């Protein structure tokens, strides 16, 4: 029994070590889609909504007769379905022609949802189509041909190894407006939970101020002796002088110990004026044993 316990402990230790390694990503099967196309018919597949930095798509396409593949703006395609006369004016990207079997990839620009289109390239005798820009309208002539069997296999970019990782989220520490005085304003913030923990400082004031994050012991000394500020500031990289409106980030390690924020006016203080401060830190909320 003791041997089994040791083996179990070893297994979980090795699992933790493996999980701490960088995650690995690859294209992973998401779903399949099948359709049948008559000559010159068009099939609209999935709509892709790229993020702010764009996106990539990866699909496998198999067809029993040659097809053309392309992407177009989803809204433009929706509008063209209601007004078929506009179909020839659609703008296409990532065009691939004469496809029977392929892995189709396309990089999408940010901000514009795009739809995947597949068109049967066979042309009935009574229609002349030139490239994908001359897609036949729905309900057009159909010839008595065997349909094209179309299969689309969609993939997603996903984690495939070392997928259990620490999860983080922003947590607010302080948000307030306070009336300015000549006395240093202090906030006891946090003791870093993991190395590299981020702190975000947002500050706004009517006069120039000095804002610094210092070890709490040093901050306490400044509160009792403001003249010690200059020497204390020389020992921290997380500081800003003469600011009235600014957002900045700092990183801390566990060895840094408890931290405090100190705010001191750089000039005379006007009556009944307030400063605004918003402090947030990126805290681990899951799988935190893997954060260090």
C-alpha cells in the first residue's frame, strides 16, 4: 500500500512538471460538413470572425468534381442573397480553383467577418461563367448532371500538450478619489503571490505628483519622515515623477515581500482638489501551484 502511495505521488509530481512546460498548439478537428452541388451551384460554409489581430482558418475540402474556394465578407454575401444582381460585384480573397482535394488555409484581416464559399466549376451549356466573380444566381439553370459530393472538415487552433496552465485575472485593489493634502498618501497593496506578478496603476491629479510602489517597510519610514523619499525612490524601478495623468505597469517577485503605494504632491496643494487612483493586479485564480 505504501508503495502505491509513493507511485501516486511520483505520478502527480511528474504531471505537474510536464504541465509547467510551455503549451503546444496545433490544428485540431472541430466538425465536418457535407453538401451536394449541381453545376455552378454555390455552398456557403462557416462564418469566421477574426479577432483584433486577424485570424487564420484551416479546412480540408474534398469534392467529386472540381470546385473553386474563396472567402468573402459575410455581410456582403448576406446582402447579395437578397439582391442577386450584386453577386458579380462581390470581392473575394484566398481564391483556389480546380480543387478536388486540398487543405485550404487563409489569413483573415481583423474586424470583418468572412464566409467560406465553395462553387461547383461545371458550366451548363446555357451559361457562361468566368471565374468565381461570375457565380450563378440561386435558382438558375440546372443541367442533368450527377451532383458534386462536397465534404468540408473544419479545424480549430487549440492546445494539444501541456494544456493545464495557471489562469490569471485582473483584481482591483483600490479605486477611489481623495482630497489632496501635503501629507503622503499611502496604500498597502499586496504581497506578490508569484514571480512576475503585474500591478497596473492608473492615476489622475490636478497638480504634478510623485507615485511610487515601495516595500511596505520603506513606505512606513517615508510616512514618518517625508525627507527619506529621495533615497527610497532610488531603490525602486516602479515610480513616476511629476505626473498628472498616467497609466503604467510594474512587475514584482515573491522575494520582494509586501508592497505599498506612496503618492506625494510635487508642488503646493490647492484647496479642495481631488486625485483619482485605480490599482489592479493580475492574480492567479486556478492551477496556481504551476505559476512559479
